[in-house]
C-alpha cells in the first residue's frame, strides 16, 4: 500500500508540470524579445557611419 504523502505528490505532479511549462514558455518568450532587441540594436549600430558623420 502506498502512503498518503506519495499519493498526494503523485496527484499534484500534473499541476506542477503545467506551472513549470508555463514558466518555461514565459522565460523563452522573454529571451526571444531580448534577443530581438539586441539584434535590432546591432543592426542600428551597423547602419551608422564609422566617423560619426551623417
């Protein structure tokens, strides 16, 4: 017979996994936004003349 604590932990596993998945997706989205900003900034720097002339 399985003890009650194990049963409770097994019962909560799907909810814990769902929360972890949501957090991982959020972090991935945030990282993609930061990467896009960094790439846009790098492109903007590449477009500027080296001597500062406009």
